[in-house]
């Protein structure tokens, strides 16, 4: 499966910020035996440190500016720190 996006896809240990303000640490990229596609598995950096999974294509998507007209970000998530930071 070839991954082609306009910006780098997330890697374990990196921190990414959602356009609504929460920061998450990437745990891994995971596959699913029942469907085609990959998921990003990530965790809140603040308590209660919930773990989330989202399709990679959605994680890498642009913000829906019709639904969120006041948001100035282009992307749903933006990297804010490398794995060693």
C-alpha cells in the first residue's frame, strides 16, 4: 500500500495537535485485517491519557471549513514535536 499525502504522516513518539486544541502522542500506525486502510493510534498527553484510533486518511485530512468556518488551520492535525522532544 502506497501512502501519499501532502505532508509527512505521523510516526511513533511524535506529538500532534488537533485543530480543536488537544495534543496527542502517536503510538503507532496499525492495520486492520477486515478492511483496507491504516489507522493512527494515539494518546492524550494530558490525563486521563485516553487512547484513540482514527483512519490515517482522516487523520491526514483537511479541516472541514464548511462545518468549522472559524478555523484557520488547513489540516485536521499538525505536528508540534518530534519523537525525541
